[in-house]
C-alpha cells in the first residue's frame, strides 16, 4: 500500500537536555538550575548545599534566544 503524501511542514523537535535544564515561571521568566548537585558533595557546607536548590533567573538576550530556539514548545 503506498504511503499518503505529506501536506504539513516538518515537525519541530525539542532539545531534551535544554528542556530538562530550563523552566518558565508563571510570569514568563526563564529560570535555570545550578550545576554540581549530583555527587562529590560530601565536603561542601550545608549552606552551600542548600543554595543548590534555588532556581536562578536567566538574564541575557543571547541565551534567551538560544533556549527559545532549542525548546520551541516552552510556553511563554
């Protein structure tokens, strides 16, 4: 049976690593997680480890533009 011809454009693919690292807040602000949270944290202070929990707002037009391109389905 022959395939049906496509009438639509290409599907947009999400860059999965970027979508896991960045989130959008309710107000539409882009935030990111901090690195270094997974292992080798035995000698770090409790205060430093507590600061890893916070999400940091992303500033910089270039980074915002790149994230929007890599994750097109990120709702704004």
